[in-house]
């Protein structure tokens, strides 16, 4: 059936028929480009256009302080270029030693701040070009790197942050780590450029899996342990839904493919898509399955039009059946039918929780993942103190929160004391606030169209007021803000979401599934705060009055007929409920 | 025998001789004396390959008069021209030369020589006059027993080596056996009257000596220099009110500097300038500073005073006419007299120079007035101690070729605190703080013939730090507009890359477009180890020398003390090391480059 397939946009085509980025990757000598020269250039704080693209594969993004972009232009100065450095941290797990080093680097090179991301890792911002090597070498000291944290390759591998069972968590986290190590690029470029290693002449292929042109686009893998869907497995290109055996350890996985959030307001053909569960594999087939799925995307993905290059579009273009069959062909075996599973939430449980092994996990709510020292709340300092005494691990959650994991009971008072001393702790954050996520957006994100992280506190307070009026203040509602439609906060599966259109203007989305099983729908487009709050107070008011016991806001809007019935689209029915999907598979 | 027979064949044709005879018969004694001089000069002219029409080399028969000036900012030139004009008026035939253009071998033949020279740096001559000084003070200078001369020295009494360059010439000419026509006159920044006095005396004396003799001559052959000095409509004494178009801080956030970019509108002024020229700003004092001085002296700003015959309010006079921040030795004299303060008394005179200098650095006019109060002070008495407010010069950072009739400036505000008070520079703070777009400023163009782009496509190496970058922006605008593609290399130094990379995006564009071929930057405060432009130059020694060998023109602009000496030292090392020369030879090499106008400096 392969021959009946349209291959006019994939790597079977000659390079000059493909998009410019393919040529760039091809000619980059396995991601080396002229990065070395760009780093030496004293006339600019940035790097050459091509090198900027290549450096993403090394986990580095050139950015500029957008708050002063125009001011600098008038001053005849180039934009205030700095770099974002994204650490590769599979499963979001790190040791106290690693924490202390990261903290040190953030203070020395990262503008005294750190960012916990929605894919469970650290980001440094504000890193100057000449500080990139010191930063990366510092990470190297504690066995961390930034390889493939960005770029057309397999990105940071996620894993449920707290499954309530420390043994299971450890096993899954280990799988995430080994899979991440397996899927990242193998080029020596990273070691040569950042560690100053000599290039070793070798006859063998530098990129056995990727080849010269890598993936058509980013590729995201995540492990989830039901009933938590904290990683939003339906938003991953490739999701592994853990199925445990009688002994409570990993037996295998339901495999979900084709999730993705990114869309664009200028491109009606773009859309978010929830992953499809295509079957079950035993634990032993994990790596082989990852290779099979990724290779299908590598070989069939669209390399002419980057806007259609994500796996989700490949699947919708070629058909889920073809893609599944091709995966099975490469696996040399059919997938087993998916096993039943159930999700209850995609949020975190804030506060103390027994870790399933007699010790305790403390999940700290970190507003939009921002670690800094603020008057009255010294997050950086406090966590550094904890890292000095803590003998367990730290876990970053997909909701930008932080877990201080595996604390012996007798240590709890000490940890509590340190937190108190630094003004950290759950000082009455509402359920809404605790479940809210905002992407970074301004001032560093080059793609931001509106504020997100900096707008979240304000906006949340105003929504909290509405909730309070309606007696809903303790109701957990997922709310996410993204500064642009790319959807880094995974907004399209939130019950309430804003995606930026222009400064102060957003698209309002309502009705997502509480545990990430259903996409939401646009209700207002390109509107200001007033209109948005008005709509929210109207809908939340109705919800307060008419909901049935235990009904979530998103579910209510659908039941109550707030939306006209869904109509099928090329994208597949956006309202398709993934809980059904699992039983269908 | 006839006169004709006295000529052996070949000397003159008979026909020619008859002309001469006819002419000779019709000559007055004076004319006869002149003709002989004329033929002498004509003869010299022919030898030099000059045409018959060439003006006579010297005033006939009588003593020749030459006026030499050494200048950087043009004062000495202006005075030289005025002097030449006055001399010509009185029937003298002066020849006027910039020391930079003067053929030193002519010195031995000079008879009367009037010298006007200013002083720079550590009592150095003006940059363009350095070659002349080296010759005069060097071993090759001839004895000058027949020379009569006088020196007018321009200077600024706030500088350590006051009028030193003038003093050096005076000293040296004595050594060489020349005789003074008149004692040297040292002028402070308010040189007008003293200079006029000096000129008047000398012109009188020489004119009287020359008597009637050259009167007709000059009418016959008016000398070129003074007559054909077309002065622009607007100048230092008649500045143009230029509107401020833009005034922005071009150092980024968190900068330790506060450098401004100022755009002035010259439309309708007819003012023309070339890259390398400077703009003169006729600045005014900060009203707050005026108020402070009035307060310190207990004077009434409303009181009417007369300045150079014009009557105006004291406040007005202090604001627009006088330097009221930095005090001069004259102020010490005046205030000592007024206050009778012993402390000031002992600061007077040559002997106390060093002490006085130190005192004056730490005590400006207002401080002295506060320290030594004078009761019932007469406003005119205060003014008598002050120096006239001088215009300030700023390298023009734009080129008319770029299109707009504008002049752009790059200004570093001078700020400091003294006796617990925030103080600052008159002009730079006026530009930075007291004018905004829409306001006008009195300006004039100050040509700088000694900081010019090569006429051809010759390579240029531009070295500058801080505001010293300004003229290079003009250079590149000019070359870009003219589509001239001569190789260009820029060295720039400042404190911090992020905030102080003046005009960064423009250099980047020029690098992209090829107008600028190469750029090296040194930022002294980014890293622990301070790097300056001279370090970058030394790093690039090999290439830099290669450029010089390819005929590159060198430019240095910026701080006279912080930049120029180190850069010069670096150049010596580069030429020595790369050219396999010893220090002597290397310095010689640079001297020759300067003489060939291939090593030009605009330092302040
Ligand atoms: C830091 C983070 C948001 C946060 O607040 O945590 C983030 C930040 C950025 N994302 Fe994202 N994305 C982040 C998770 C996501 C997610 C969520 C996820 O993966 O679970 C998504 C939606 C899922 C998906 O991929 O569809 C996401 C979809 C995008 C897209 C849209 C991709 C698409 O297919 O259309 C872009 C733009 C692009 O790739 O062209 C993008 C691009 C970016 C960039 C790098 C902007 C750029 O390309 O220059 C942002 C850097 C801003 C800054 O200053 O830090 N980011 N980005 C998250 C880092 C995750 C990580 O550690 O790797
Ligand atoms: C040819 C030429 C070109 C120039 N080009 C430029 C240019 O492009 N850009 C530019 O910015 N400048 C340039 N300058 C310098 C400029 O002309 C002025 O000298 C400068 O701006 C200071 O003038 P002002 O009136 O602001 O300061 P002034 O009123 O002249 O005050 C300066 C004086 O203040 C006193 N002073 C300073 N600091 C202290 C202290 N800490 N304690 C006590 N006294 C102190 C000193 O006596 C100093 O001489 C140039 C100068 C020349 C000659
Ligand atoms: C950068 C600079 C340095 C100067 N150094 C001295 C000095 O050392 N001694 C002095 O008497 N005058 C000094 N002066 C004052 C000048 O000699 C004075 O302004 C003179 O009028 C300039 O004449 P000119 O325009 O012919 O060059 C200096 C002026 C400037 C701008
Ligand atoms: S969602 Fe848009 S604005 Fe927010 S971080 Fe991602 S790309 Fe930037």
C-alpha cells in the first residue's frame, strides 16, 4: 500500500524540492555549521541566522529583550541579544547536587532566575553569548546537558511526576531517561563546540538514526502513569501510557500517537490535535516501538512545508490506519489491543503526600514555574537551602510545579522551617491558581503576541473574584494562558484558556476536558480583558447554578448545550473524546 | 660703445633689449628697485617651474615678510589671515603659511617672520605643526642671524603648559640667532584684544620701515593669501541658529556612560562642511549656575553692566558672555585684589603656578567667591576677572553627502561633583539636558583640513574610542554616498559591549554592505582584564602593518590623554616589530606618514 501513498513532500524527494531548513540541516555538517565562528564574533551579541537555527538542536535559543527592542533600535544599538538555555532533564528528575549547580549557574549567568517548564525541565534566560560555554560546561560537571532540548529531533522526554508510588516512579523515570538517551542526536558537534573536544575522524555514520536532515520537525515523547494525566499524554507526538502488572511494576504501555497543540491564527489549516491510542506493547518493545514510530515520521513527514511537518499532520494526511500499519510493519509485529485505563486529572496534588515508600513528597506550587527571589518570597534562596540538606530527589512537574521527593518523616519539620523562613508555602492559592499554567511569552519569547506569565497573576485574581461571587472558589478548574497560538502551556485542552493575538488581546477558549481528554473551543476571538471576563462571569454563573454534583466546568458547558453540536472536520472531530477513543481502539 | 654691445650674444635679442631700454627710461627709482626684485622673483619662479604670472616671491628689494601660523581649531589661522590683510593694507607684501604646509627649507631665507601658534596637550604644538617644530627644534635647523621675528602664543591659562608652543618657538629662534621684532605675547582664550594689539604694533613698525616703497607694488601685484580669503556667511562671530532635530541617549540601559546623539538642522544656513570638520557650539551657562554665582557674590542679576560696549543685565552677561565655572589665573589675581585674601595673594605669579593650578582644579569661580567673600562687590569688577565664554567644538558625525542638510554630533556630557555639588560642563550639559528638539543652538562650522578622507580609494584605518567614533560615522556616510569602495578598517573602544557600542547597528550594516571592511572592538569593562583599542591593534599588528604598506591612511580620534598616546605607542611598536625597524626608525616612519597626511589625529 506504500506506493499508493503521496510522497511528494517527504525525504524521498531531492533536497532542492524540500524546504530551506532541510538544506540548512543537510549542509550543517551534523549541526556544526559556523557556530564556533559565531561565538567568536565580537560585533554582535547574537549569532548568524543559520547558526541560530542549528543551536536549537543544542538546546539554545537566541532571543532578545523585547521590552527594550524598540528603545535599542532608536539608540542605534542591536537588539539586546541573550540566549535561552534549555536543560535536557528526562522525567524532570534531578539530584540536590544538580540543583545546586543549576542554581549557581542561574545566579552567575542567568539573570538570577530559573524557569520550570511545561515539559519538566529548567530554562535559563538572559545568558550572554560568551557565557554559553561556561553554562553548558557547568551543567556537564553534574552530568547534565542541553542536547536536543530544542530542534527537529526528539525533545525532552516527559514522565508523570508523582504516581503516588515511588518505586513505580523510579522505574518509569529510568525508562524515560534511557529512551531520551537513545533518541537524541549522536553527532559529535555538541562535544566539540561546547566542551572543546577534538573532532574524531570516523568512518561510521554520525547519525545512524537521523541522518543528515534529522526530523522534519520537533518530536515529543512522554510517559504517563494513570490515573494522573499530568503530562497531557494526548498532546504528545508519542505517548506511552503505563500499564502495571500484578506486582505494580511496569508491564507494558498503551501507545498514543499524533498529539500536538500548535496552531496559527493566520493558517486556517493548522490545528491542535489529540493523540490516538493505537494499541498496546509490552515493556520489552519500548525502544523498538519508539524507533518505529519516529522513523515513520522521519520518512513520511512533510519536509516541504514546516507548518505541516508535525507528526499529527502526517497522520491526518496519510491516515491513522496507514501510519499504524507502517509502524507495525517496521516493528515486525502487530500491536496488541489497547488495555483499559482511566485518567482523573492532569493537575498536580499540591502539598505533602506519602510517596508510597514510607517517605514523603512535598509538591510546591510555583506560579508559572518562575523561580526568583522576590520581596517576601525568596524561592531561589529557599530551594537552595533545601538542596543543601535534602537527600532525596527533586522532580519538576508538567504543570510547572516542583516536588521535593522522598523526604523522611523526621526531616519534614526542617524542610517546613526552611520554606517558612523564605516565605514559601501554599499561602492560600486558590484551586484555580494552583491549576493554572502560563507560558513564558514576553519579554523573552520571540513569538509572543501578548503577555502570558506576567499576565497570569492579574488575570487569575480577576477570575478568582468571579468564582468567589459564585461560590466556586474551591472548584478545581484548569486554566491556561499562552502568549500566542503555539500553545506552550497546552491551552487547547484546558477548561479555560487564553491564547495571545496582540498586546492585551486574546482568543478565549472554553470547554476542555479536566484530565486532558477533550479539546476546548474558541468562544471569543481577539478580545480584551473586559469582554473575556464578562463571558467568564456569565458562563461560570450558569455553571454555579446549573451544574450537577462533581461536574467539571468543561463537561458542564458541553452537557448544557452551550456549544452547538460538533461537526466533523479534516482535523478529525475536535470534540472527539479520548476516553471513548481508548475503548474504540 | 652702446649698451647693446655690452651684451654678448645669446643674452637678449636686440629686440628684447630695446624693450628693456624703453621701459628703463620710463621708470621711477622705486619702480626700478621693484622691477629688479620682480625679475629676481620671476627668475626664482621659473626655476621652480612656476609660470611668469606667478606672484612675486617676496616684497621687492625691502625685507620679505612671512606670517606663519600653527593651529588646530582655527584661531591662529583666523588671526594670521587678519594680520596678513592688515599688513597688505599697509603696503606690505606678506606671505601667509600654515606651518603644516610651510617648506622648512625656505626658513633660512626668511627676513621678517611673524608667528602665531597655539598649544595643545602637554605644551605640544598643534598637531599639524608638529613637523615644523621638529625641524625648527632639530639639528637641521639653520642659523638665522638675519631673521627678525615676533611670536603670538595662543593658549588657555587653565592648562599646565600655558602657551608653551609659542614659548618654544620664541626660545628656539633666539638660540638660532634671530632677533625679536617685538616681545612674545601670550594670549589666554580671550585673545582678541591682545592679538589685535600685537598685530597693530608690528604692522605699523614694518610699514613705516618699508615706507612708501611697496605701496604701488601691492597694487600691481596684490598678494594672494589675505585678499582671496572668502569667509562664510555664518562663522564663529556670527553663528547660525540651528534647530535641534533630535537628541537621544545612545548608550543603553545600565550604561556607566550617558552619550548623546544630537541632530541639528542646517537648512538655509549655507553652512557646508566636510567629514572630519567640527561644529562649533556657542554655548550658554546653566541659569542655575548663574543663580549660584549671583548668590555667592550677593550680586543682583538685574543690575546693568556693559560688555564690550554693549549694556545688558548681569545675569545675561554671566549666562552668555563669560566662563563662570572654571576659574583662570586672572580670576585669582582679580579676586585677590578684591578680597585682599592672603591665601589668594600667595597663589599669584609664575612661582606659584603649580600650586595655583591644583587650587584652581578644586576651586571654580563660585567656590572662590564663597571662600573669600567680597562685600559690596561691583558687578563690573567680577566680570573683569572672568574670561569670555568660548564656543565648544564637536566632531561632526554625519556627512552632507548622505543627503540631509544636517550636522550630527556625538556628545559625552561632562559631569562631576565638587564641594558636594553636582557640576558639569557648560556645552555638553546644555546639549544633553537643556535643549530639546525644536530649540535652536548658535553654531558654526570649524573646518579641519588636517583630518580628511583621502581623495582617492586609498585604504583607511580609523581608530577611536568613546565619542572619538564620531568623525568615522561621517567618513563612512560619505564613502557610502559616493559609492567609494576603498578598504576601511575601524577600531573602536568603549566600556561595555551591551550598552556602549555607539552606533552599533550602523557599523553592522556597513560591514554587511562592504563600506566597512573590518572592525575590531575593545570593551574595557566587560571582563576583569581591561582591553583597549591599542591591544586590539597589537593583536592585529601584522595586518595593520600590511595595510600601512598598502598606503592606508591612519586616523586617530578621541581623548588626548587617555587614547592618543597609547595608540601612538602601539603604532611605534607595530611599525618597529613588523617593519624590522628600531624605535628611532619607527618613529621616523610615523613622522613621515604624518607629513604625508597619512597619519592624522583629531584628539581633544
Ligand atoms: C518554556 C516552554 C513554555 C513554558 O512556559 O514552560 C516553551 C517555550 C517556547 N516554546 Fe514551546 N514551550 C514549551 C512547551 C511547549 C508545549 C507543551 C508540551 O510540549 O507539552 C507545546 C505544545 C505541544 C506541541 O508541541 O504541539 C509547545 C509548542 C511550541 C510551538 C508550536 C509547535 C507547533 O507544532 O506548532 C512553538 C513554535 C515552533 O516550534 O515553531 C514553540 C516554541 C517555543 C519557544 C522556544 C519560542 C521559539 O521557538 O523561539 C518558546 C521559548 C520561550 C522562552 O522565552 O522560554 N513551542 N511548546 C515549554 C518548554 C518545554 C520544554 O521544556 O521543552
Ligand atoms: C576638535 C575637537 C573635537 C571635539 N569633539 C568632541 C565630540 O565629538 N564629542 C564630545 O563629547 N566632545 C568633543 N570635544 C570636546 C568638547 O569640545 C568639550 O571640550 C567637552 O564637551 C567639554 O565641554 P563643556 O563645555 O561641556 O565642559 P566645560 O564647561 O569646558 O568643562 C570642562 C572642564 O570642567 C572641569 N572639570 C571636569 N571634571 C572636573 C572635576 N572632576 N573636578 C573639577 N573640575 C572638573 C575641567 O576643567 C574641564 O576642562 C571636542 C573638542 C575638540 C577640541
Ligand atoms: C584639547 C586641547 C588641549 C589644549 N591644551 C593646551 C595647553 O596644554 N596649553 C595651553 O596653553 N592651551 C591649551 N589649549 C588651548 C588652545 O591652545 C587654545 O584653545 C587656542 O586658542 C587654540 O588655538 P587654535 O584654534 O589656533 O588651535 C588646549 C585646547 C584644547 C582644545
Ligand atoms: S506559546 Fe507562544 S508565546 Fe508562549 S512561549 Fe510558546 S511560543 Fe512563546
